[in-house]
C-alpha cells in the first residue's frame, strides 16, 4: 500500500520473488540483509507526495525509476498480472526481472513473522479474497 492505495496483492512468495510494482520492489530492497551495506541497497529517490494534495496519475510516479508519461496522467487500476497476483502499474509487464537473488530471499525472521501473521488471519477467518472484496475502491 502506498499513500492509502493498494499497489500489489499476491502470495508472500510471489511478492518476494516476483514483485512487479516499483514500490513493492523498493520495500523489498530496503530489507536489511547480512553482507549488504545500506548504501548498496536501491531505495526510491525523490520526495513522497503530500498525502493531502495527491498528484494526478500514479501516486508513486514522483519516485518511480520507470515512470513514463501515462504514469503522470492516469492512475493505474489494480489489475491481474498473473493468477493470484494483482498490481497497479502501467508498466508491470515491461519491468525487468529482479536482478539480485538476495532480493528474493526472505530472512528467517521475516519468514517467521509472515507465518504468524498468516496463522492469525486464518484463525480470524480473513483471507486475501475476503479482504479484497471488502476493500474500498
């Protein structure tokens, strides 16, 4: 979610290994990993837009390394990229694959947290399908 808008929705394995939205990719790149210094990680440049006065088009376009004109004009819909994988990016099909294997690696601590979160969601009866159906548009 970026500035109150869902930008990508997929199973955790897919998000870590095949994220398609540039914001999701920047979040994955920001995860600290052993042997990688902070200066070696790819983080978004630029300033985040004012949440009270959002820009026209994609909300991430002011920080996106893949921005093109349509991104500045039209907000991308949350659309299917693959089975069970939704993304809100005009260029989702054009983006290059993740370059570094470590970008897809999940730290053991993150894996444990995600498992606990999934378990809690399962106990409460919340699923991605249920949360998507009830999500505001």
